[in-house]
C-alpha cells in the first residue's frame, strides 16, 4: 500500500511538471527562444521562402477588392506585434507593424485563440508564412487589411475567417526577438488609414469636458463605447475617438480629467466608417496636467481677414488681390456658398484631366509694419478617398504677384482635414507663426488631385483666413 501511495505521488508530480512545462509563454517570463519545431520551421521558411513587405501584401487584396486573395506562393512577411489582448480590449486578433520604430504601416491578424499575448507579446517579431492564408477584410468594406485562415461569403461579399489552431502553429512563426515598440508621435489630423495597426502617441490630449465623471465604457452599450478626445489647435479643438470594448478589464475606470498623452493602436469602428484609437492598457494614458484652452481672438490684432462671405456660388474665385492659378489641368479655385457660409473650394471631380494642381495665393502682407505675426484658417474636405489627394500651404517673399511657379515657396506646418473627418467639417489649422519673415509675404494654398482617378477626385475648402499680430 505504501508503494502504491508513493507511485501515485510521483505520477502526480510528473503530470504537474509536464503540465507546467507545456504552458505557453506567460506575461511574467516571455522566453527569448522558441521550441525546436518552431525554430526549425522558421529557419526553413527563411531559407526557402521569399520575403515581401506589408504594402505588397495589401496590394494582393487590392488586385481584387471585395474578394479575399488566396496566397499560393511561398512568401512571408515580417512584423512586430503592436497590440495586446491582455486587458481584453482586443479579441482573437492582433495587429503588427512593419518596424518597432518609425513604422510605415500595419496589418491585422485574426486567429482562433484567446490570450494570444502569452504567445504573441507586444514587440515580438513574427514571421508569417502566407502560403495557404487569405488576405482580405474581416468585415466587408471596413478597410482593414487582414490575414486570415479561410473565407466566408454572403450577399455583401467575401471576408476572411480566423486562422485555426493548426494554421497558427504552421503559419505564425515567432523569432526570439522582442523589441520595444516606440510609439509614433502623431497629431489627430495626421492619422490616416496607413496608420491602422500602428502603435501611436498623441500629446496635448484630453477627454471632452462633457465626459467628466464618466468611465471608459458606457454600461448601457453592448459591445463598444467611443469617448471623444480633443487637443487644442489654435482657436479651436481637433477631436478623435477612443474606443473601448465591453470586455476590457479597465472599462469601469473613470476617464481622467486632465491633459497629457495617450499611447494606443490605430483601429477602425466595426463598420470601418471612422478611425479610432484602442488602448492596450490604461497605463498608456497619462493625463495629469492642466487642461488646455484654445487661443482667444481678443488677445490678437487682426491685420487681414477673409471669410469669403462675398462668394458668388459656383463661380471662379476672383477676389481682389488674390491669385487663382492652375498649374496643371483646367480647374481653378471656385467660390462656393452653402447654408449661408461662403468659402473657397478646389475640386477635381469631373474635370477629365489626368492631373489637376490649383494654387490660391493671398494678397501680399507688409511684414515690417508690425511684429509677432501669425496666420490662421480653417479647411474642410469632401469625397476624399486617398492621402495622395493633398492640400498644402506655402509662403513666399519673392513672389511678384503673377508668376506663381517662378517664386520660391516654403512649406508651412498646419493641421488639415483627412479622411477621418466628416465631409464639410472645418478643421482649425492651428496658429502658424510667420514672424520670422520680412518684406512682403504671400501665403499660397495648393491642392493636387485628378479628374480621371477616382482615388484623387476629392475636394478641399478653405475659409476664415486671418493674419494676426499678438498684442
């Protein structure tokens, strides 16, 4: 009897040891090496496969949008995990970006696995063997490039399904490398679809004042809650949404009331209609400073102002002192008026021109007549489908009033609307310091687009241009 009891204890210890030794990587001790099988599979992939970048992967799906692309070639893509499902804010998915710092883009991976952070911890370098996988969207039209293990089709089109347990083991191969993911510093207005999946940091951010006393998740909602964040930009605010899942373990925490920074992954809403930020952990929110206050016009002297309220709807812009010039194509800036508001607009839709480039140049300003000059304006967009459909602002001190292309134009940094903004939502440029210039200064707006490329046939509007001097 004693012998049988002893054997039971030994067997119990052996089972316990075997169980512990087979547990996947945990949060406390993420191993620096993989098992022999995974290491061998990774070595074989590198030796026999062809490496492609994330843009190549995206183009595979772009070749037949709406229909998931089945990869048949022995190719692989490398990425660094940017998200974590440890807190429950991501579910059976992870994002990865193409570099641990200064990334150019990201991809989403859907897998039939819970607590994937144990295996695919943030910063882990992952090689994805793409052969036998599908590239597409998890929901039709959401615009998130996703790697999945199968497909489903309905009346709306085709989507990718999660990688099964065997595909996870065979196609998602970790290296021994775990890098620190350095957040990409951006402003709200700079975030585009190219940043989906990227770990970013926004500074000078706070939650909207009407959210004071509320929590990350609204208990009356079922799945996700969006909370409005804002940053001060000149005389107004730029806004963006933070989305929190009902499964996040921090959902009941109060929203901070101060100003500071937030680090999060760029994601999209369920239907893909808007970009949002999603937290890996609430510790990535640091808002302990005083809230910001937009600038007050009463603290400045207005040197020049154009609100375009004299605009004659649907005519070519011909305001006194302004230059309206087409560098390429037939289109020029137009005067538009909508619901009592006048503005200047450059639209390439229906022009029939392969390239449309339009310049709108202000009158000249005597920069020696006062000090501490700033400019400010608002801008909006509609039907914008690509970041290549651009608006820029420049200044020149050698423009002669007529030869636009013969002048030297220096670019200015300003906040402009992107696809993330609603159509006709005017965005404040921020207060732009031009006090270092002397002589006669001209300000120019330049829009680049196309009348034959649907991705570049959007429109931009400019309104409320002012030249100011601080008092």
